[in-house]
C-alpha cells in the first residue's frame, strides 16, 4: 500500500515535458523557410552573375576565335585548291620562230621554172628601170599602185631556197623594201592567187626572178 502511494505521488509530482507553443513552431518554420529562400536567392544570383561573366568573356573572345577559324579555313582552302596549270605554249610561237617558219622570201615551181615568191606563195618581180645596188626604187606614184613594194619586216630578211644576195633599201616614204641581187622586189596587182605569173613581161620591163636573182625573160 505504501509502494502504491509512492507511485501515485511520483505521477503527480513528475513534471511533464513542455509542449512547444504554436507560435514557437510557426517561428521556427518561418526561420527555416527564410533560410531556404535566402539560399535559393544566393544560388540564383550566383548563376546570373556567372552567366553574365561567361557572356562578357565570349563577347570579347568570340571575334578573335571567329577570325582564327576563318584564317584556318582560308589556309585549308588554299592548300587544297587546284593548282593553276602551266600555260600551253605548244600552239604559240615567238616572232623568231614565225620568221623561221615563214621566211620573207622562198621559192616555188612554175611554168617559167623555179621562181622567187613571198611567204604566201605570191610571185615577186623586178623592174628593168631600177639600177642594181643603187639603194633606190624608180617605181613611185601610179607605178607603185600597180606594183606594190615587198615590205621588209626587218633589216635582215630570212629566206628559204633563195641563193642570191638579199638586202633592204629605204624608200622615199620611209618604208623598207626587200631587194634581191641589189634590185627592189615588187608584187603585181593583177596576180590574184599563189603561183600566178600574169605580170611576166608587162610593158617589156617587168619580170619574174630566179632564186639567184636573175630575171627570167620569157
């Protein structure tokens, strides 16, 4: 009986653990929420600052990186581009080679024998009124219209098959005329094609000429 009373007394005397008030719970919850909000806020601010810093860095470095990339692409394109082919010189020729292929004077076979012609095969003539080695031509004016002079392209005309001495004189108008054996050479306006010899014996003073420079009188 005494023990039971003692137990009852203990139950009455022992203090009950304090129960937190509703206001304290609310205060604690409020502090926790504020702390969580502050943490989220700082994280958001940090991320925004980090994004701004990254964008500023890219704005500064972006153009440089782009320029470097373009330079690399340009160099790559140049290194991989096709090489310019060397010019084809097989069909072209220098004035020297043209002169060698097409001499100022050549020879051709005709009904009068082997005669002197130009590069196109047109027959050439000498004039009896000209004086050999005089350095002048007596064919002027209307005469020159019918009997055009063979103009020299250089002071040393090339020849093919011609054995007589070839030279050049300067006419009164300043043009240079080819000579053979000291006599000026002419065309005849009446010849229309290579091999024509219609100027032979005209007026009894015009003649085709042999490769050695002698006139051929028919």
